[in-house]
C-alpha cells in the first residue's frame, strides 16, 4: 500500500513560493555535472 496519492494543483490552498521560502527549503548537492535537489 502506497502512502502517496495524486492531487490536483487546484486543490492546494497555500502559496508554493511562501512554502518553499518560509516553511520549507531546497537543498542541492552533488558535482558540477550531476546535481540532486531535495525539499526539506
């Protein structure tokens, strides 16, 4: 059983830019030619 489920972007009632800027952060790690970005 999966813990993931699909939702429509229209169902989101929060500003994604505020979420990433204030509530979450993006971390990028790796080498110059191969990077991986994660949401924390």
